[in-house]
């Protein structure tokens, strides 16, 4: 038992990042403010997978949990590009998916923005360019912001969304 407590005290709390908790409050406040001013309180994101391994999507799912709680900030993931303001693009832009990505982009009403998520669409992942891979996405679409990582964790994604909102 003593051994357990010694280890517990030495390592501290591993499941929570208390420093980030404070930072997150600030990030959320600023995001809510930008969404209110620039998108009348509601920013719709259409996530498009152009050939990913799904890890980027899994990290994105965490943004809807009560800790990050994107919906409380006015950011929603929508099922149709016609309802979206922003395309959040993950994946390596495969030969087969590229035309569908471009079609989805076409369907988003103006004004619209593209954020690339993860190293794949920026062609920084461990893939070589070949006939099946059409990355980088910026050769096909006007990319407004890139969130790096393989996969980027929810902290990086929420910080990335804030950087995008500051930019526009
Ligand atoms: S960036 Fe990494 S985690 Fe994301 S889709 Fe590509 S390989 Fe998967």
C-alpha cells in the first residue's frame, strides 16, 4: 500500500491536464465570441474523409464530449455540405475520393472555408505521391487553415479552430 501511494504521489494525476483546463476555458470563451461575431452564433462544419485511417475522425468525435463541448460554443457538425460553412477535410485525397471531395466543396454555399485536418491532406504523412494519392489538398482546394498532427489530439484541434477563427 505504501509503495502504491509513493508511486501515486510521485507521478501525480495522469488523467487530467490541470494546466490545460484553465487554457481551455480561455479558448472556449474566445471561440464563442468569434462564432457569435463572425457566424451569427452558429458555425456549421461538414467533415469530409478523403481517405483517412479514421484516427483523425476519432479525435474529432471527442470534441462533442462534455469536456470540449463544441456545440455549447455554437459549432455543429452537419450531415450535408449544403448546410455547412466550413469543410473539415481529413485523409490523403485518394484518387477515388478526390472528385467527391471537390463535389462536396462545390455544394457548400458561399462564403466557405476549408480546414485540413491531420498530416495526410498536407501530404506530410508517411505516404509517397503515386497514382492513387492526390494530396496535398491545397492543389485542389483553397485551404484556409491546416491543423497538423497524426492524428492531432482534440486539444490541437480546438486550438486549430481558434487560430482559423482569428484569421478570418
Ligand atoms: S493524418 Fe494520421 S491519423 Fe490522420 S488520417 Fe492521416 S494517417 Fe490517419
